[in-house]
């Protein structure tokens, strides 16, 4: 899924018990920690070194794959959230659940040849060949799902206010 959709799913599912912005952030976190960093580095290189980077044909650096594995592992997410739940703030840990939600959404919607989701990294290498999220019917279902979720949240909020 694209990063914005991930952030919105995170907010929709886990942003209603406080920390709405953190749930947006954690929804996007796995991509920010991998492609986001690559984007910033490329941007700075373009700006200061006037290196023209062609995003389509560029060789992806090795660290990107490592960062992708770490940030897209359910094990890493579960351990981190468990620690925050036990020793930190329980409400904050709830907002953090947007992170594993991102991983679970990526899992069926990435093909095996473009960043399959390493959900059980580093224990087991899982390579699931899913349907790309850019496939029109997946993409439109994603948007429809988000709209339904936000209508539901909006209606529930009204109920609470009454
Ligand atoms: Zn992702």
C-alpha cells in the first residue's frame, strides 16, 4: 500500500483512543524508516551535490533492504509495542498498533519480486507472492475501505458526543 493510505488506516483503526497523530505516524513508520530515509538522502544529494538521481533506474542501497526488513517485521513491532505497553504508556502502545497493521496490509499486497513483506524477520524468511497494491481493483478497494472506516468513526464520534 502507499504510505499515505497506511497512515490513514493506522489513524482510522488505532487513533481514536488518544494520540491520533502518533497513530498516523506509526501507520507510516515502516516506509518512513526505509524509503523515507532514501528519499531524504537522495533529495539532499540532488540539492547539494547536484547529482541527478534517476529514481526509476537507481540501484537501491543495501541498507535499504535491511531497514525494510527491520521495519516490516511483525516480531520487531510486537516486541517494541509489548515493551511500551509494559513499561511505558498503554494508550500510546495502542496507537503504536498502526505499525503492525501496516505490515499486515503490506503482506498480501506486495509481489515476491518487489519487497515482499518479511513478517517473521529475522527468524524465518517468508516470501509471499501477493497482488500488487497498485492493481486498480486493489487500489480502489483500499480507497473504499478507508472511506467506510472514516464514515464509521465519524458516526461513532457523533454518538459519543450525544
Ligand atoms: Zn510498507
